[in-house]
């Protein structure tokens, strides 16, 4: 018998304020909001796959550029934010968190609470709506829980989009107001149901990550565009 595909976190991407997200990203790179080729992080209810774009262009402070594994936060299966001060490494960890969930041991409220812990506390730059909108409503979460639906993520690479790098080259001082970096992350999400069936889907997201000097990074928003 073919397993019915139940909704996943990746099936919900509408409902956040695009204007606010654009404003956040425009603080550090106005070019991003004008780049063509808009791609939603989670493409509504479709199964559209995103092809990884350019190779990573990182300035990681760690030898490998990879993010250390976050530790559990107490919010069900949602990991706590890791102490990372490099934008690409933090964005990769954040994308892995956003693409992972476990309805078997985590309530919807717990999941939201765990996600909130990754956000910047600077209210003028945070766009919680763009992040929380990725979580299904309570009824759909309950349906997913009925099937013990859970997902894990594998991040393949992260890089600064070309428009962001160009904007920094044109005006290096622009970053110093908010220290928000645009980072595109590519990877794969593996979804599993209680009977052991499941499937994998490619994922891509551009995150707005705040990394002030001498501070750990935090998540500001899901950027409105995925760019090369």
C-alpha cells in the first residue's frame, strides 16, 4: 500500500510580512531586494526542488567552516542555538534546525519556543513572523503527530549570495549598522512516518543572520529571495 504523504513543515511558506523581511535585508544589502529569480524557501504545498547554486564563499573562523553540533535546548527535539560567531557556519546550523522536527516528542508550542531561541533580541531587526510561519497550524501539526512524522536535515553547503558580496564590495561600511549577513544554504530534508516510509527532498534557503563583533550569531529572518 502506498503511504499517504502528510503535510510537512516544508509545505508551509506563506503568511509572513514580505515588506518587513525586505527592509531587514536592505539594511545591509539593498541589492538583494532587486535581484530577479525569487524562490520561496518552502514552496507552498508543492514539491518543487531547488538546485544548489554557486559554491560556498565563506570566511569561517573555524578550520573546516562547519558548524559544531548544537546541544538540546529542552524544547522537545529542537536544538538550542550553538555558540558560533561566523555567519555562514551559523546559517548552516540554523537551516538544519529549521528543516528538522519531530512530532513524536515535541508539541507545536515547544517547537516554536525552540525556534524562537535562535532569534536576535534586537526588535528592530528581527522578523519572527517569517520564521514562525514555517510551522503548520495546530490542526495540521496534530495530523502530522498522528503519523509520528519527523524530519532530519543534511546541509551540503552555505555561501554568501553574489549580490550580497557585490554590495559589500561597493560599500564595505554598510554592514556595520546592523551586522546582518545574507547566507544561502542548500541541503536535503529526510521525512519519515511511523510505518518507516518516507522520502527526501532538496532544500534551499537564504537567511538573514546577525553577527555583531565579539558576539555569537543569531537569526534575524528568512530572506525574501534565494539568490546565487
